[in-house]
C-alpha cells in the first residue's frame, strides 16, 4: 500500500511540472525553518508568553521525534523501496532516519499550539491550522522522503505533546516552583539522551561493502535537539528569575529587536559553528552549538535588549 501510494505521487510529481514540486518544497521548508523563525520572532517582539509556548511545543516535539527515530532506526522510503526516486532537492533536508517525520511533527506542534490556544474563539483559525498540518504531511509524501505512517504518527505524537504541555503550563501557573523542578528533570533527560544516542547500537546494512546509512550522521540531529533543550531550559531559568523581559514597546522597538537579533544567529551558525566543530568534533559540536544558540535566544538576547531599553527609558525620563 505504501509503495503504490508513493509511486502514484512520484508519477504525479513527474507529470505535474515544477510548479507543484516548488509549492510542496515551500510548504515543507516552512514547516521546519519558517515555524522556528516565527517562534523566535514572536518570543522577542510580539508576545513573550505565546512565543515561549510555541518554542516549548516545537522543541519538545523535536526532542521526542529524534528519540523515537534513533530508537527504531527506520530507513528512508527510497532505501526501503529502490523503485522510489525522491525529489533531489528534498533529500538535503531529509536528515536522520525516517520514522516519524520531523517536518510534519514540527508543523503539527506549531499549528497545533496556535489552535489549542485560540481555537475555541476562532474556528476559522483552527481550520487553517488543521489544513496546514495536513498539507505539510502530504508534502513530505509527495516529495518522496516519508511514508504515510511516518507523517500520521508524527501528527499523533504532536497532538499528545500539545495536550501534555497544556497541562504542564497550567501546573506551572498554579505552582511556579514546579518550573525549577521541571528544568532540572529536562536537563537530566537531555544529558541521558545524549549518552543514549552515543552508546546504543545501530543497524549496519551494507551494499558492496559500503554502509547504507552512517549512524554517526544519523545521531547528529539527536545531539542537536538535546543541546537545544539544555540551552532553552537553562536560559528559561535565568530569564524567569533575573530578566522577566516584556514585549511591549513601540512597533519600531519591536522591529529593531528582531532585526538586530536574527543576524547574530545566522553569523553564529556560519562562523562560530565551524570553529566549535573543529575544536571538539561534530558530535560534541552539535550539542554545544545548539545549546549556545538556544541559550542566546531564550536568555542572552532578551537580557541585552531589556537592559538597553530600560536605560533608554530612564534617560528619556530624566530629560523630561
């Protein structure tokens, strides 16, 4: 059934022309990069609470996605079915094992978070979110990089995690001290997962003496997300206790925060990232790089712009 469905989509992709493939690539790209960028923009410049809600759901979803992927180790569909020819442009972003789909799970967590927060009052928004999730799932099948099971299971996991995180946030609102306990547990779980990814055994299948899949490469996404979780959790503790920034201010202030903060991430990924990899290797490098980047997003940059804005506000008040 999977093979027939994916071959049908492959035939559609080959006959429909480039416009449909380009559209599906855009939908797929939005699911990962676009959603995460919107999380950061929302957190810095639109609504701190909403931004953190989106970040929490997307990152926790990716954490469990990679934990499952690196546990069950399901090969990509073009490896399982040699008849399949995935769209070449989609292979680059199809890192790691196949089950469940990371792009679909991130999209389901992002759009599901919005629907969970605003869906009761805005039915049209809920319909849009559901459509966006389903379209993302279809795009991964259309591009030939995931099976139907990959995307359906990813949606199910995201639904469970959004529900769980809703209850978790409600518990923290009732008892703020619970946040510290959760951060400690989350950091410990992230460290244990890094050790698990490094020490567990992986399938080693060969063709002409060459491994079909290199486990060292497959583990990179797991290291990356575990590092990001550590950065977000430690940054959250410091931000909540020592910064407590607000996203109010003029439209110009909000735009400046975002415009000045985003390029630092890009520069970090282009420059400092390679230096860290060269110093400690790719495995440790993935953990450290994404821990630092997440820590910057959650704590360092908000602390900087909050301090600057408070100083400017005090100066204006003195001048008046």
